[in-house]
């Protein structure tokens, strides 16, 4: 039972880390797109 609990906790941590990475990537992308629009090559 404790091994199963460790797997669930590990998977939850991985999922949270992945979700946080997606949020940071989206924020970074939006910031870059906004700065590209201001430049207007």
C-alpha cells in the first residue's frame, strides 16, 4: 500500500510541475508576442 501511495504522490508532483511549466511557457509566449506586435518589422 505504501508503494502505491508513493507512486500516486510522485505522479501528482510530476503533474503539478508540468502544469506550472505550461503556465510559465504561456506567460513567456504572451510577453514575447506582445513585444513583437509593438516592434512591427
